[in-house]
């Protein structure tokens, strides 16, 4: 049976709100539903078989202890041999149930992780969450840890529930049969006869235990949810320090970062201590509950033993049967901590998916830019208004016509919204309105100030956004030479975190190498040479003109050195929104 496949699953998680149940059942409606039902059926069947083994073991105890009481050595030896055979089969079934449940969890996790990744990347939800949403923390942790936690806990709790449900009727019959009738004399009032009294004692005892467990343990759901958030925030603070290690070192900011890490770690410990206190209360109760459950059946079964309703074997069988019934009825008591953890994990996953929907919906509602395509090889911006995330207007009524064959430089004071203007044209800034017209069948590339360097081989990082392209790969060494990156050629097959391996200037030159590889018709450069010296900056602009004579360049730049490589200046200052103050 296939465990993994190279081809990803089609996206089934739609852009809508989900409950925990809807998130779980999605797998059971996927293309893997037949194998899912097959795995689940086999696991449940093996669970019932294990319950059957417990029933047989229960009767074995009766026969074995009766044989001991009768000093019947031959019967005791035969029963011991039978026990070893039975135990061997029991171990085989238990091992294969574990194995199949883990394989089932592995397949389910693969599918749900693919769905979460696809949903995260769909409709630029990852960008909207990271840039505009303040409610969703650490989506990476939710996809990695919480998906696994949801699936493993769901399978474990379901198997445990099935075991408890099947154990109860199997042993309740045994317990009812062994109980006989308990007679309680009430003097002049007569005598009360209680049939199957061991069953009623077990039911009443576990009902009280379950209700008290829920009352004591309910706060653990919220505490576990909060703990996940605080742990994630603490981990992100440490990752943030790693990502900006050089900046912190140059600023001598170790004490500041230490205070940040200590603050978030204190919040982790604070909530963790609250969990410990609540689990301590729960453990006080469940520990006493389970210990009392050991002695309780002995106390209530002894009257039948001393009145010779059953022999020693019957007493031992009664104790084990009571223990099995008590364990099945105590399922919620013993599993409450895991249930609380499962609930917290499921809440984190559903809030992640639902916040994705909210972020996409908010972006869609805020975005009023109409994008069109025309045969004319020009990019036209008409009546474009750009706002901030707080609905403050940055630029208004922008009317510009970028004609192919002409290179443009966008100017304006810092903070006016030049980079946001590029984002709006690219369609990733939703807080805007107006009309943007692109030429048909023409390729446009956008280079941000800080290029993205994906983890992988250097060749894959240079090919980004493509990963494999034999035609482009043949030209990698040439474009690296053109961009003064000859020293990277021997490292093309090396796998590394290239954002940490390469200097900011090298990364900006890699971005130019990507442009030379992909040969777009238009390229927007958002301060893409800000980390370069003047000589390298001039060289890269000259290379663009020489190697890509049919590519029009639109640059955002502050440095006057950039002006010489462009034909026209677009001054954003004339579109600045001026707030009128009325007296």
C-alpha cells in the first residue's frame, strides 16, 4: 500500500470557516477515503479483538485460581501453557494495531499538512496574515506541530473510546453474573435484594468520578491553548534574535534582547505553573479515585466470597471484571488531560484556518483596484488611490502611463508611499482603488529591496521563482559572471540558508541574475541596488540594458546615481494626499 506520493493532493480545504469536526472529516472525503476507512476498520477490529483477549484472560483467572485452590497441579500447568499461547497472540495483535495506527496517522498527517500548506499559500493568505493580521501567531507551528497533535490525539482518543465502549458490555455481563444477589436486612422493614450489585456500585462510582473530573479539569482547555500561544511567542523571539544576530551584535543590544526573551519566558512559566496547579488538583482526585477503585471491588465482592457464592477464582474474576468495567467507565476521567490538549490544539488549527478566511475577506473587501489587459505594450495607472492598513490615504488620483521602451525612475521623499505604489501595481497591496492596465502576454517581474533566498541549492535559489528548468540552468554560470558573482559558481550544488550565507549586496546581485535568466518584458526595481556600491550599481544597470534591450525598467530610488540609467522621472510627491484642516 502506497505511503507517500510525489504528486500533491488537490486542495480540498476551501476558503471558509471550519469547525474541528469539519476539519477532521475532510480527510474522509478526500481521494484517500477508501484507504482511510480500510485502515480505520482494521484498527477498530484489532481493538475489539484485544477486548476479546481481555475477556478470555478474565475467565482464565477464574479457572486458574480455582485450580490453585483445589491444588490441581495438572490443570494449573495446562492453564499456564494456554496463558503463554494466548499472550503471544495478544502481543501480535497489539503490535500490529500500533503499527497500523501509526501508518494511518502518517498518511493522514501527510494529507492534512499538504492541505494546510496549500490553504496557507492560496489567495496570498500567508502574506495577508503576516502583513496585516495581528490575531494569528506562528502559522508555521500550527502546520507542523498542531496538525500532528490533532491527528495523533484524535486516533488515540477514538481507539480508547472504542475500547471502552466494547469493554463495558463484554464485562458488564460477567460482572452481573458473578454478582448474584446482595441481601441487606433492614430489620422490621424487611430485606432489600440487589441483583447485580457490583454493576450498580461501579456505575455509581464512575458517574460521580466523571462529573467531578470535568468540574476540576475544565480550565485545562483554556490553559493549554494559552500555553501553546506563549510557547510559540517565546520560540519566535529566539528565532527573531537568530535572524537579526548581526544587527543586535552591532548595536550591542544583548541586554535588550535578553529582557525580551526573559519576559516571554516568564509568561511561559507563569501559565505553565497555572497548568501544574490545575493538574495537581486533578491528580489528587484521579489518583485517589483510581486507588479507591482497586479496593472497592474487593470490599463489595467479599460478601459473596465468604457466603461461598463463588470460590477464589470467582473472586479474582470479579475483581478483574470490575476493574475492566471501572476502566471503561473511567475513560473520560483518565483521558481528560489528553482531551484538554486535543481541544486546545483543535482550537488553534481552526482559528488559523478561519483567520486565513477573515484576512482574505478583509483584503478582498478593501481591494478596489481593477486590473485589465490590453494589446498595447504599456502599463497604465488611472485614478489610483493608495491607503494604509488604518484607512489613511497615502497617495491619491495617480495617473501615469509607462510606455515600453522607456525606463522610469520613481522619486519622492521617504515614507510617501513609493514602495506601496509598486505593491499596489503588483496586486499585493489590497488597500487601494483605481485601474491598472497591463499589456497582454508580457512578463512582468518585481524585485523587492530585500530579495528572498529560499532554502535549497544555490542553483535553486537563483532560479527562484522556478525550481527546475533545464533551459534556464544552462545560463546560470553566465549570469553569475555578468553580475560579478563568479565566486558562487563552484557552490551551485551546495545546500544552505542562503539569506545567512550571502551578504545583502550579494543577494541583490542574485536578484539581478534572476532577471537576466527569466528575461521579462518589464521589471520593477524597488530600491534593488540600495546595498551596492556605485560601481556595482552602474554595472548591473548597464548589464540589464545590454543583455535585455527589450526590457523596460521602472525603478524606485533615492540615490541620484540611479537617474542616469532612466529616461523619465515620476515624482510621487504630486500625488501626496493633503489633509485639509478646517477652522
